């Protein structure tokens, strides 16, 4: 009898799990539950870099020697580049089809703080496809790529950060790209990719940028960059740019910008550019956040985000939980977003305002209309300074929002429900301190 009850309970649980759906009602594919870390023993021959003349030295630049190991592996049919215990200074590295990267415990890849060690390539940055500096770790058209292990990829960003803030002091209008600096990891045009286990730290610019990737898993990563004593400007933990089916699970993120930011293009005609596009079917779950600008941000370089889930996370000292950056010079649509089962604190619970930094209509006479709709925030216990940090604008429309099962402590409990068309509240408790 007891066995029968247990079996029945298990079947009900599995049935419920199998019926999970994205916010628009489409089923969540089983792929999102198949998130076991890839065994490097299944990936072919191992190439330990110290067997090929690379030495443990944090001051000696060894880019060419490390790249030669990657190239050798590719020429011989692929395999895993092993970084053993020690610190290895390098500029940009480019992984090839069927090659992988594994960092053993105590291993560190340290990025050069000289921008000349990062070639200018055709790439993607800040919602634009253009020539810019390569990242430290690059994989373009590398299906099945894995980056894993227990080691560290250190962007060595301090010199870049100081230079950025000096430039900004002289020219407050300088953009992020005006100060020359590399990203830490850039994966593009690749399918079935997995990043797992490693510590990604102190990136000079964005930390992990994925562009036009499908079926991408980021598992159990630790991603950090400081807010003090020198701020690490624009050190976003994860930037998802025109991607489909992405799982971010079990990660710790604490950076001096957005933790997870959805990108996709910017400008008055961004929706006409084939290099731009939507992010769809994105799940961020079971993660822990330290300081960041926002746990989840749509924008500012984003034109369409659909079926986005942020769930089962803990947030501590973020500026915002959910930030919808509504850019007046770009047509945007953020839809079917679910934020659920959250605990923690931030300055703002929901933050929706026009994003006008570097506003440029490029000659377009009208201001494109943007939309954010079908947004649900539920099952959340949260402390914040401002509960409803939303500004009215003729440039965007907000509709079909749902707040459900919220237990909020805040210094500012005001909520102008008229700013959202069709705004549903169910069991919402907002206690002003």
C-alpha cells in the first residue's frame, strides 16, 4: 500500500513537471531538464598545455603557445585543452570546431591588460555588428563547445577600469566602446554549448556574451566583478543576444552592472536589421545574486524578448529585481515574462522607465512605439526601497501585468495602477516601513 502511494505521488509529480509551460502556454522542452555537466572524458583526446611548452607564469605572455595547442587539437580531430594548476597570462584565444576548454582546480587563465593583445575582429557588441576587439575566450561557429572545470578565468580588468573612469571624467558623453577593452567570454553562432563550474572574474567589459546561439546552458558558474574600490564598468555577468533556448542554472552573480541582460539590437530601424532579433525561451533558475544593477534586465539594446522565466532565486543588495529598459529610439517588445518564487532585497521591485542615454533617432522623424505585456510577478517575499518604480511615457505601453502572492516590505508602497492596462492583483501584501 505504501509503495503504491509513493508511486502515485511520483507519477503525479512527474506529470506536473512534464506539463511545465512557458508564459505564452507553449510546453517547456525536456532539454531544459537535461542539464548534467558534460564529462570531458567523452570529448576526445586531452591536451595539457604544459606538455607543449606553456609554463606556469603569471607575468609571461603565452598567447601564441596556448593558441598553438588549440590549433593542434583542431587539426587532429578535436579534443580538450587542459589548463593545469597555475596561472597563465594570455591575450585572445580562439577555439575551433570540436575543441573544448577545461580548467583544473587551482588553474587560472589570466587576461592581458594590454589591449593590443586582443585583435580587432568582426563581432557583436552593444546591439551592433561591427569590428571591435575580440574577447579573451572566443568560440565562433563551434557547435558543442564546452568550457568547464574548477578553475578561474581572470579578466585582470583593473587597468581597463581605471582608464575608463579617467576618460569618462574628461568626456562624460563617452560610450562604453570608446574606452578600448575586451570582454571575457564571447560565444557566437554556436549550438548545444555548455559553460559550467568555473569562476569568471574581473572582466574588463561584459563578462559572458552569447550571440545567435541555440540550446545554450550556463551551469554553476561564479561570475564576479567589483563595485568598489574601483567600479568595474559594464561588467554584465551574462548578456544574451538574439538567442533561443538558454538555461542559466545554479549560478552566483555579483557584478557592477546587470546580472542577466537581454540584448538584440538598437536604433530606430533595429527591427529591420537581419543581424538583430529576438531572445526566446530563456530560463534563469536556482541562482544567487549579490550586488548588481538588476537581476534581470530587458534592454537597453533589445528589440524583442519572449518567454522569459526568472525563478527560484535569492537576491541581495541589487538595485532592481526586474528592469524593463524602454529605449525611446528603438522599437521594443517585451512579452510573456514570468518572475516567480523569489526572496531577497533590492532598491526597486519593478523598474520601468525610458532609457535615454545616448538617445539617437538617426534622422527618423517619429519616435517608435514600444510595448511590454503579459508580465507576471508571483510568489515573492521581498524587501525594497521602492515597490512600483514605474514612469508614465507616451513612448511605450504597459499591459496585462499580474502581481500574485506578493509579500513586500518597502519604504515606498505607492502604486499607480493606471500606468498599466489590465493590471491584475491577487493576494498582494505591501507593508510600508
